C-alpha cells in the first residue's frame, strides 16, 4: 500500500470537489491511503509537492485545480507555469498525476471534473499510479 497526497488549488469549490472525488475513488480502489492539502492557487502546487516530497511521507501525488480562461494573459501564465513546474518534478522522478484543468469556461470544467463524465481527477490519479509502478519497476 502506498500513500498519496492530493494537492488542490481551491478556487472553484464545486469543481474541485468533483475532481478530488474522482482521484480519491481511484486511489482508494487501488488500495492506497490518501491525504489532501490545499494551496492558494495552481502556481503553488509544484512548491507544495516539493515540500511534501522532502517529508518522505508520500509515494505519489495528484495535482488538482481549475484554471478558466479570463480576459487577461494571466490564464496562459498560470496554466503554463503550473504544468512546467509539475513536469520538472516528474522529470526528477516523482510520481505525479496532473489534474489541473485548463478550460475556456465553467461548462467545459464541469464535464471534465465530474466523475460520471470525463473524470479527469480519476485520470490524474491513474497517471500517478502508473508512474509509481514504473518508478518501482526501474528501481
């Protein structure tokens, strides 16, 4: 049994709740323990993962959040830099599933977040599980 940490950037409560439900269901169905922490925004997720990794308490991570395009360039910065930070940590050998939705509007987010529809939280958890399996296989 492994221990996973879900790191959520809570901004849209109802959307995050769906993403977390999907991720938790996937991880617990696979027999793993799950904790959840909240950070202010998607840009803080990579830093929180790094801090958690230094604690050596977790085997894998699932990043959860929703970034909806607005009227300014901020969307591109948040979407790109959070993904870049997560990818850098993954390249360092961490098992991370990226469930940060980057969408045009709330309707797209609902379809992707809802566990009964696209279940992107569950998919991110499956990605973290797959990377953990690979890390153990190649150890």
